C-alpha cells in the first residue's frame, strides 16, 4: 500500500526534463514523497519516544546485572567474566542462572556504572 501526496508538486528532479517538455516524472512518482522522508519520520518518532529516558536511573534487573555485578564494577578479574554467568555468579554454582553472555558483561564493564551511558 503506497501513500500518495494530493499536492501537485513533483518530487522528482526537475533537471531531468527532456527536450519534449516532459519532466521525467510519471503520474505515480509525482504524487509520492521521496522514500527517505518516511524513514526520517519514523526515526524522529523513535528518538522522540526515548529521549526522556536518558536521565533516568537503573531499574528492575539492572541493579543485580550492572550495579551489583562484581564482573561489571571491576571487583573481579577479567578472566572471571568468561567463567561467570550474566549476573556474576560462577557457572558451576547451583545458584547460577546459566545465562552466559560474556560480551554483554564486558560491554557493561567498559561503560562503567553510569546509567546515562547505558541509555545512549
């Protein structure tokens, strides 16, 4: 389904006018905005929805996963990131969640515990 612009402005390039006086725009192209306009509008709406979250604090599972995770805050060695689950519990522990995400944990460690960096 394609949206059409009811205005009479042709969005095609006017430099493509041929010698016969025809503009290179066909009827369909003349009534449609350029494709990038739609993508730009969607991007602006998405950014606008989440812009107010930049100054928010950590919530819910962010506290144990980031703020209190020894692997993230640097209390544990770099090699422990490879041996621990996402929550900082050793994988061989009976209390381990068994969710192994070392790249995510290393990313959190690099960003440090700064909630604004996580929201950007």
